[in-house]
């Protein structure tokens, strides 16, 4: 029988090093759309290592952040020492309750809402929000728009990874929880609307480009639970062989991997109705 382990166990540090921050315009659009200010109270779900937390904390907002992962939570706590308006709790949002039945002006979740129980998350957020409160959700994914050269290189890398996945011979008892986080935009929109508890008032889209060297590319891949779960099932010699082949492939094809990242921001407002 396999045991599920935290998706970011042992990879939180590399996640914090290589994952991008959110576009400054995205943060500004949140502030403008929700009209949050100095007296507003914010709740963050799945704060991770604090990528979004710090971008809002730097603007002086009062934030209570929840993170389920112990490894990520320790990094988050360390960062937040510099921000007295930010408090952190380690635990699952589904099990968490505010000490004084606090209500929030805005609940936000960056890159993590898909991990939560769909039967719990919307109703719980609804009940934790003040009237006229906002649920703000945002994600990024690598874009499907690629040059022909990039498509060829990505396919070669995927072929190398698949070859080593086929060589896995042992099944470890510990299995990393993994989720690609990839959804079609209309699926995310439908899930929010199907809850019947929130009205989407705006959807924003952004795009950035990142160019990674071979070593940077490998590091970024290791921050992804789905890739880390592949490494979990390979011995150290196989991992080294696979990494060397990937590095050589990249260096033989221009020396870097260019990736376009598409960011989606959903601003949803609480629908004032009785949910009991």
C-alpha cells in the first residue's frame, strides 16, 4: 500500500529559487478590482513559499496565510518575519478555522486552488468572506505557443524522460501527490460559476517569457511535483544519466529553453445569499 506524501516535500527550496514572481500588473489589477486598502483583512490559501504573499505584504496589507506543506511553510515563515502585518499557519485549509470567527475582505490563492477539495473550498471561502467580499484566484502555465525549434527541443527532452520512466522497476511505498495544475480556461471559469456562490466580475490574462540554460531548466523541472515524482522512482545513477542527456540535448540546440508563461487572474465576488 502506497503512502501519499506532500507534493513539495524536499523540493520547496528549489521551488522558491526558480519559480517566477507574479507580474506587477497582476498584483495592481487585484488591488484596483477589489478596492482593498489599509484596513482590509486578507486570507491567503496555499501560500507556498510566499511568492504572492510577499508581493502584497510589501504594499502593507494585513494577510493571514495558510500553507499545508511543512517544508514550504518554514520558508514562508522565514520570509514573513519582516512583515508584522502577516501571520502564518501550517495546516490544511479544509481543516482550518479562524480563532475569532474572523471574516475577510478578500481571499486569494495563487497557483494552488486546484489542490483543494472542490466539495469544501467554495462554500468555506464564501462563509469566511464578508458581504461584498472577493475570491481572487490566479495561476500560470507554460504556453502552448512555441516556435517549431522549441517544439522539436521539447519533444526530444520529453522522449528522454519517457525512456527513463519506462525503466522504472521498483515501486516505492511513498508516492508524491502530483497535479499538473493545467486546466482549460473555460473549465476554471465553469468551476467557479458552478459553485453558485460567486460571480466572476473580471478575468485578466498576462504573458511573460523566461529563457533557461540547461542547468536552470533542470532545476525548474525539479520544482514540479509531477517531475519530482518521476525522480522519486529512479536510482541516483539513472537520474544522473537522464540529466546529462537532457543537458547535452539543450546545449546542442541553442543552449537554452525558452518558455512563455500565461497567467490567468480570476476576480470573483461573493453572491449574497443564504447557503444553509
